[in-house]
C-alpha cells in the first residue's frame, strides 16, 4: 500500500484572503481537532480574529456586555496568557453539553456572537447522541419525519442571531447539514451575509468561492458514527425531506462509494456582518 505523505508545513502559515483581510490560517500551537489538516485552520483563524476585536472594543469602552460564544470551541485555541487568572475565558459560553446553557433560549439583542462549527449540530445530530437528536429515526418513516422536522432549529437560531446581534461570526462545514446550507442559499437576508470558503489542496490552503456555492461535500466518514452516516445515504430520507419541506434538497451526499476530494470539510460557510470580511 502506497501512502502519500502530507506536504511539509511552510515557515509561515498560508493566508486566507477574505474581504479586505489577508488572514493567516491557524496552524497551532494547539493541535486540538487537528487544525493543520482540516477546516479548523480557517474557522479558528476567523474566530480568534473576531473575538480579539470584540474584547478590544470592550476594553476601549471601559466595560460592557461580554461577547457570547455558542459552543465551547475557541477555548481550545485561546492563548493562555490572555485568559483571566490563566484559565478563565473572557466571554460567555452557551454549550448544552459543557455547561447546560441552551443557546436556543437566549436573547442576543445588542451583543456580539461567535459560533465555530456548532450550529450545524443543533436539531440535527446532537453531537453524536445515541439516538439522533432524541428520535428513534430508524424505526419508521414517521420517526424519520419527526427527526427531520427538528432540522429547522439551526436555521431559526441563525436567523435570530442575524436579526438580534450587534456583531456576529458563525461558521460551519458545508455539506454536514444540507438543510442549513439550503436555507442560507435560499433566503436573501442570510445569503447576503454569507461567504463560502473552499479548500484548495492537500496542503490545506483555502480561498473564497466567488459564487458562494454550497455544492461541496462533507466526508461523512468523519461524523460520529456509522448509524448517522447510514441515514444520510438512505434515499428514503431525502424523499421524506421533500415531503416535509416542500422542495428537494439541493445537494444531498453523493452515492457511495464516492467521497469528496478531501477528508472532513471541503468548504466552510461564514455568516457575518463584519464589514472587513464582506468587503
């Protein structure tokens, strides 16, 4: 068996050119969830950039409401020297698994909101719970339909953030939650604030898709378990989807054994109102 080695890392991280920024991709020092080889290289770079600006503004104002993060992700990459007392994150976290705080019940009026690779799980796979989002979806078409109706939870939360928050940056891997992708592509208010960043090569460099296309697959081998993957490849699921939502899913997973060019995400959706990223 021939194994191809990953390209060597350059002395300086590659840059993502998005809007008016040339943002260095995140390559460490933290190796949590392997940012050197997947989409976290983009998401963490954007998250650090956003949160630093939120906290800098708070410092300049002499205080105020701290930013919110949905999903306890950025703490895995935040510099230790910038933590309060060396360990406390200087923002509020909503994470149902880590601290019991449910973002679907939060009010985001006038605050700054960050979410990295979290919103796509809400109402969809519930971070790999044994029963997907609490439903026995393998039991019958009725079970699949009940599970599928919960898929609106993520788009509804996203829309509420866009309508309420003062500033926001929300990212997720394209193709993991096709319903979330389809909703953003379909609704002008969301699409206007969306950018799709695509992976280019084995060296894990990225650029912005000028067409904001959502026709990128996610390698579903990298989800939580074979049960979830099986549902996504079952044609019955997408027939029920059309019945529930009144339209076909634009980009269902390609039939097996086809897989996307790269493991994990092949593109990331970024929804934001930060002018530097939308320029």
